[in-house]
C-alpha cells in the first residue's frame, strides 16, 4: 500500500510540474510574440490638441481630435496646408509667383479679366449670396476697409478724415465684380476686394472637409472664433461651446449641442480702437462708412462655416430687431449680446452687464454662465 501511495504522489507531482511547465512556456511564448509584434508607436487613441500660430489670417488656429498620434499628425498637416494656401490666396498685401492673390486682382483686374484660383471664385459666390440677404455684407469695399485699418494700426489711432471715407466707398458695390468661369474683372476703379469678413469661415470649412475625407471623425477646428465641429464626441457627451464675454477673456454663455455644426462670432471686442472714451469696432458699415454700433457681439450657428462668417458680419451691421427678422426669413440661428438696458426689447436672457437675445429654435441650447 505504501508503495502504491508513493507512486500516486510521484505521478501527481509530475502532473503539477508538467502543467506548471506548460504555463511558463505559454507565458514565454506570449512575451516573445509581443516583443516581435509590438504596438506601432503613436497608435494609441486619445484626445489631442495643438494650436498653430503661424498659418496666417493673424489668428491662432486650434485643432482638437480624438485619434491616434499618427492620425493627428496627418490631420495637422492638412490644416497647416489649407490655412497657409488660403491665407496667400486671400492676401491683400502681397503678390506671389505661383498664384494670383487678392492684391494682384486689386492691382490688375480693372483693365482686363484675370484668371484666378477656383477657391477665390467659391468665396465670391458665397459673398454674392450673403450680399443678396443683406447688402451691408460687401467684399468690394476694400478701399474703405483700408482707410480705417490705417487708423487702427497707427501708433496713435484717430478717426479718418470724413472726406477720405466718402471717397473710399465703392458706389457700384458688388455689381462691379464680374465673374466668368475662373476669371474676375473689376469694372469700377474704386473696387478693391477684401475677404476679411468671410475668409476664415471659408478656410475653416474647407479644412474640415479635407479632414473628413482623410478619415477625421471627432473633433473641431477653432480659427479665432470660427469654430467647426466634426462628428460627435467619442464619449457620447454634448459639445459645449463658450461665447466670449465682451468685457473679459471668459465666456458669458455656453451653447450646447450634440450635432456637428459651425459657430462664428463677430464682436466689438475682437479688434477696436478707443478715441475720447468711445469704442470703434473693426466692422465697417458700407452704407455709412463708419463702424457699426448696434451690439457687442453676434454669434451665428449653421452647418456652413463660410455662411456663418458672412452672416455674423452682416447681422453685426443691422439692429437686433432687423437681425431677428432676417434670421426668421432665412431660417438662420443667432445669439446677440448687447449692453444691459440699451434696447427697448425684452431680453431672452440677462446677466449683470448684458441683455442676450436668441432665435427661438436654439433658446433651449443656451446656458448662461453664473458668476
């Protein structure tokens, strides 16, 4: 009996050793396989963000995406290339050897039609549409813009001479821009193109389209307040976009959405000069030749960033009441911020400093920031 018992113990011990050996061997093989086939560097999915400061338009451009590092680097190159190219095309201060910029058009297109990059034609077509909705959106008033820009950039800002303002206004407006295929001709010597009120919106939208074609599925581009949301957030939560407080660097309200969309804000705090205690914004009303003074800011929400950019400028140049009517007519969504008590119109929202108005469809998506 003792012999049989010892025999069984030996067999049991042998079985344990065999099992243990197999387990160790499996672990060694797993390590070998892992070492021979490791994860590619940069393949881990995460939320990444970079702000570019050297791609033009005098504004920082932020890209945020939930993706791998390799994918993010690819997307970042797309954004850099798109903004750099468009900045050169829409440049009113420089000419280039390999393509026609707005400066070259303004210098040479009065005598003959000039062939241009199709992207310039695309922007012009969008500008014509916005001008039809509100004639105060006018990209043909480049000379008027320059009269004011010289004062904004001066070491000691001052109001332009009223005579200079009147002489700079282009009376033919957009009618003096003739487009035929990919050619442009300016039929009035006072016409000068300036895409400052639409270029960032177009470029941001174009970059987002290219990103989606490259596989981009979740994130956003923010080009100095021109925001394009792409896809839904990976964690299923809603997008929460702050609208800036005109008197501080923080936000005064949050716009909440679970849909990909675009937002563009035009405000008197973005670029302005103060003379004798009065603020003059950079958005010029072509009807008067002077900066608009109806509001502190207006934010437009729409699927098309180029449309948002144009219409935020257009709405900034009319009263809130006129803007609400335009939005209802053209199914446009917007948020206005004005100084408290400055309008004889019941506010939809209020803070200590501001009255806030919004189109009906988005009122339930607005959350006022509590101090």
